């Protein structure tokens, strides 16, 4: 089971300035910076690792276009500068990350494929611990540590609905990383090409129209993976009351607790606990 075990009681250099400028007194806590790279925005904050709360405001900068590794890494460096942070940085992105090499690129530039992301970010944000992982995996880890108890109990599928559909498979809170279930074919199309939240926006679907598509995807996942529950995150989980009750799938569907904070918190956890794949 994954729990936050503080590695040291020392506060990384740089946090005092951040938390003081945020008007908080977290001087005895433990902090890391988390950065979540998305198709439209790069978001970061300093995270209190004891509580999973942000110790600073969240900074968001539009994802540069094209979203090449160099351009995005420079945006990450800018966020770290704005946070006045010189401690560890965890980063998550919509890519399979194996041994710190990006293996795929969805909603970011193809140039990411084959990039040693650890090396890339270490060049742009030098002289500190860096860890990189998939964005849905990061969000899943954050829910395990700070979200609903169900995420630490048995076989659970955590899913994010955003530009794509991200997945994190959890067993008693342990992560099986880099499952890309948004790309699984459900009927004739990939799941995320019919039921992501971006598709809902693009096709101007009502919640009930969109929920039917989500239902179809979840029913297929349930048939093949048989989880005890789905936990659903991403921006649209804020509106969970509008669509979760419309689902008919025969497996409980529970809205995530951390919502769109989860990626940043999970990225910070990855560098804190050294759990990046
Ligand atoms: C990507 C995943 C990512 C998900 C959510 C998918 O298109 O392939 O790696 O986790 O979108 O961003």
C-alpha cells in the first residue's frame, strides 16, 4: 500500500520563500514541486507532501505550440523559476515513460518519442532531483495517497477524462504503470476518440449523450478487467453529479477527490518517493 513516508524532516532549500510569499507557515513540513504537462497548459505548484495540499498558488502557462521537448522543458523551467524553487521537481506528461524515456506522444509533439526526459529536464532545471512519469499514473498515485480509501482497496481502475482518457491500474494502492487504456478499441474506435472530455466539447454533446459513450467504454473495461470500482478524475470530475448518476455500468463509479490537482500532487510524489518508472 502506498502511503506518504517522509524521507527526512529537512525542508528543501527554496521552500521558505515560496510558502512565505504564499503567506503560510509550513516551515516544519516537507515539500516538492509538481508539474503537470497537458495538451493545453503546463501547471505547477509546490506540494506539501504531508497533506497533498498546495503550499503555493498554482501557476499555469499555455503549452507552447508545437509542444516540442525543448519548448515544453523551457516552460517547465519558467514555472520553477516563478515558484522560486530550488528543490526536487516531479513532472508528469501524456506519454508512456519507461526508465525515464518517453515512448509515446499523445496530444504533444511526436519529437517526444525516444526522448530521455530525465536528461531533458535536468538540463533545463539543473542541480536537483527530477522524476518523470505518465500523467494518469501520477494522478492515480495522488488519489491513492490522499483520495478515497477505495483507491487503496483491491483492484481499482482510475481514469482521467480530459484531452484524452488516461488510465492507472491500482491493486491495493500499488500501481501497474503505463497502461494506455484510452487507446483501447471499444467498437470501431479508440475509447478516447469517442468518450474523452475533449470529444464532448468538440461535438457539443450533452451530458446524457456523452454519458452513454462513457458507459460503453466503462462496460467494456469492466468486462475485461473486472475492477471493484472505477475512480474517475480529470477536469470533468468537478461536474461528476451531472454525468456519473447517468451511468448504468454494473461497477461502482466514484468521482476522484483531488480532481485536476491530482497530476501535480502525483508528480511531486514521484520525485519524493522515487516511484517514477
Ligand atoms: C495518453 C496517455 C495519457 C492520457 C491522459 C492519452 O492520450 O496516451 O498517456 O495518460 O491521454 O492525458
